C-alpha cells in the first residue's frame, strides 16, 4: 500500500462520462493539479486503443495515493447500480476499503446538488470537498491541494499518559496495537502479491524493474512482519486468537506462493474472499473477547 503523503503525490480521477462539458471540467481540474505538482492519472490522457480498460482502472485505483471521486447524480446512479466503468471502479474501491486501505485515500468532490442525494452508497458519511458552481470556490481547490500534499493542520504531539494509567490498561493498548499491525501486514501481503502477479504478466523491462526494486522487497518484508507478529503474540494471546491468526498466516503463505501455481489467480481470489468474509470477522471477534477480559 503506498504512503499517503509524498513529495510528489499520485492521484486518479474517477468520474462519469455524462457529457462533453463534464469531461472538459474534469480535464481542466486534472490539468491544474498536474501543473501544481500532482502526478495525476486520467483516462483521457493515459488510456489508448488496445488497452485493457479493467486492468487500467484497477491499476490506477490501487497504485495511486489518492482517488478523487467527482460526485454527480449520474455517478451515484452508475456506482450504486454497478453499471459501466463507474460501476467497475466502485467494485474495485469497495474491495480496497474492505481490505483495510486507508479510507482517506478516497476523496469525494461534490460537483452538483445536495450531498445526501448525490453521494454513492459507499461514500455516505464521508466529508466531501465542495466543487459546485461555475467557477468553483478557489478555497475548495486549495483544500484539495493541501489534502494531496499533506498540508492540512494536524494535532500537536501527544503528551505523556497520566500516572493513573494502570499496567492492565497499558497491556491492553499494547495488545491492540500488535493485533492491528498483524492484520494490516496481512492485507499488505495481499496487495503486494497482486501487484507481483500483474507485473509478471506485463513482462516489460519497466515492470521487471519495479518488481525487483519495490514489489518483491515489500512482499518479503510484510510476510516476515506477519510471521514475527504472530510469533510474538503467541506468548500471551488466547487460544481463540491464536487459532484465528493461524488461519490468516496460512492465507498469507498461499498468497505469497500463488504466483508459481498455474491456477494461482483463482487460488488468490478464493483465499482473499474467504479472508474478507470469514478470517477477518473471526479474528476480530476473538481479539474483542480476549481484550474484554484484560
């Protein structure tokens, strides 16, 4: 998973192809962002005849630091109905959110109407940036730029905990951190394994370079982190938690090795679906029960 704050942030614009005027508006926004230092991907510029549209959308969403979602009534309808390219992008984004990707990666831009009526179901409850009007408010653009470059105000450093914090409370917080890190590392293994399969299919020199310098080291690091954390909390975790974690470790190893299997893509998808639907809920429930007794 890419870091959200970088010197040169990357972004992708998800929007509905509903009119020439709307397409021009999106292109103008993308052009302005690129001029301001954002490495922005847009189908208008980066998609060519012969390209695989689903692969382009998946890669753009998963590899970008941010996804800017231009919200209109047409976008909401297509997204909720899972229709066309917008519907496919909605599926990819939903999978990313379920996999634990940082929710702040997806930034809603309200282009028309009232948010309650315009927001797709998977965006309801999120804070949007108001880009309504012709022209839109300059402050709205500046807020977006500050989000992409990590320039929004942050809380001051956290001071020391009060003396009344008990050893039991400290132990609980430490367990929560370790259990959360374990699940995050497992999710990053899946992302790295998917990227590795995609780059191996590509086969180009550029893809092989990224594979060697970025993806392989990330995959190795996160697999090691998963096993290290599992071994660490096996010293104090409940039997239920250890069993649930063990199921996740099995899937992590399967993801790592799936690239060498002729049906590896099918195996990865089956294991990932089971990871989302069964392994994560079982693990979280086991952790919840354990921490409730600490």
